[in-house]
């Protein structure tokens, strides 16, 4: 099949998304007041933490916004190649490979969590007694497990039932899985139509109250990038892209864990939306990604070596960091807290944990995620494709 060029600066966005998600979960675990605004959960300064929970500065740990970035990028990546080459085999291949592409690293992460649970190597509950995160950190991994339960979760429930019991970061996987097929279905039905943008817009409006609307926005960006790339160049001016980025950050920091009443976001609490935060996070993510396509300066920043490297291992960071948080970080914090202040104990634990997450993510990407990709390609090329050709569901390039 045809190949598309790699868009390096998108890895920079993936990197930022992954870093924010890591910060988000460490904040939930050790500084919950920064998320909830509840002064009873404060560890630094009650007024400051309550303020930050409802301010744009919360962008640094706005985990839901970061996930919305990932959703839009998923819609873009899944649709771009087809929208560029208009070859339906691209859709068929993506649909068949999707589950097998994801299941290898996800099942392994669930299995590792299962082993840690069996060995008693999660220390989140004990750490939460100090961190005051009784509503979130204490509740992780607090259920009876079995090998069969683990298999059902890793092979089925993570994908089809929004299950994140073994790894809190996996709550997004059902959205990614279903969103992938919504994306493929939309481009299969409308991707060759002259009036396809109207179809995209109507689909977006139908899905506007769900995370799946983000995938549709990804399709729209992909179609423009594939067929009208000069469109973005019209916006390559700092007086356009800088406001896009700043407004995107502002909406991306819309509070998710605290009421917006009395905050700068109060006027954006749209009553007709079931989840205004979800809506604004998606809009914020759209503005950031649009600015990335438009601004050569922003592209250069997103293409620096650190962000490119982090972007290439971002999926593994998603899968690994929560397990390190509940096990090593919790254990290290408990060892330090009898001897140091709360802030010092957390800082040391966090500082040591981050390199561990990156190292494990690097090797996981190299040996596990890459093999998941090869496995999915094998399933398609060796098992599915011959059957599809036999029944003329797809055609060889020569016969087209």
C-alpha cells in the first residue's frame, strides 16, 4: 500500500499529552486539592491550591485535555492516509489490525498490574493516608483479582467495556477503540464525496456531547492536510497562531474536578451541555493542533529532540506510569515520609520515578509495542489479506 510521510511535530504533541497525563495522575495521588479545590486536602497553601484548581495554570496537569489531544490525533492519523490516496484497502487494513495492534501492550500492562497485586507491591492505599487522596488514589487496585479476571479485562473489557480496573490510564482505550471504527466508518462513507465536509459537520454535531466528536475533528484536519495543505499556511502568522495557542491552553485548563462558580471559567459553563469541561477540552485541543499545522515556529518547537523522543514512547508512558505511581512511587514515598517533610518526600519519590517511567517506556516501545505492530501486520498480510483478495473484497494495485 501507499506510504505517507511522517509528520514529526505531531510526536511533539503526543509527548506533551503524555507528560501532562503523568503530572495529572501524580497530582491526583499526592496533591488532590490542586484538582478538587478542597482545602481539607491541601499540603502547601490552602488558598493557592484552591485557586490553581480553577485557574488556567491547571493546564500543566489537565489530564482530560491531554487525552482529547490524543483523540484528535488518533482521528487524524487513522484517516489521513485514506483521504490522501482514496484506497479502500487502507480502511480495511486499519480495521482488521486495530485490535491486534493494541492488545499486545495493553494485555501486558494488565498482566503486570495483576502480578503486582498478587505480590502486594501496590502501596497506594498506605500512601493515600498521608496524601489525603482517599477518593482516588486509595481506591486503585482495591478489588479481588484472579488470572481469569485479568484475562477478561486485558483481552475484552478494556476495549469494549471502558474497564480501567487494573490500570487507571486505560479508561481511554474503549474510546480509542470505538473512536477508531467511527473514524474508519465516516471516511468510508463520506471520504470521497464532494460535500463530505457537510457530512463531517453533521456527524460532529451528532457526537458533540461525546469524546467521539474529537475523532471527527481529527478527520476534518486530515482531509484539509491531505487535499488542501496550503490552507494552513494562510494562518502562519504569530498574531493568529499565538492567540490560537493561548486560547487553546485556556480552554484546555477548564476545571474538571472543581465547580466553575466563582472562577474565570464560570461564563463558559454552558448549561445545555452535559459536560462543558469535555466540550471545552476538545475545543482547546483542536486549537492547539490547528496552530501546530499552521505555524512553522510552533512546528520547530514541537520537533525538538526531547519531544520527538518522548512522543515515540508516549503510548508506553500512558500504559506504564500509573503502575509505577502505585507501586514504586508509593513505596518510596512511604520510606521517606518518616524522615522528611511531605514536600521533600514527594519530590524525591517523583524525581526518581520519572526516569524509571521513561526507561521502561523506551524498552516497552522497542520490544513490546513494536512487536504488537508487527503482530497486527502479520495478521493482516498473512491471514486476512489473502482471504479478502480471494473474495474480491479488496483488489491488488495492478487490478485497480
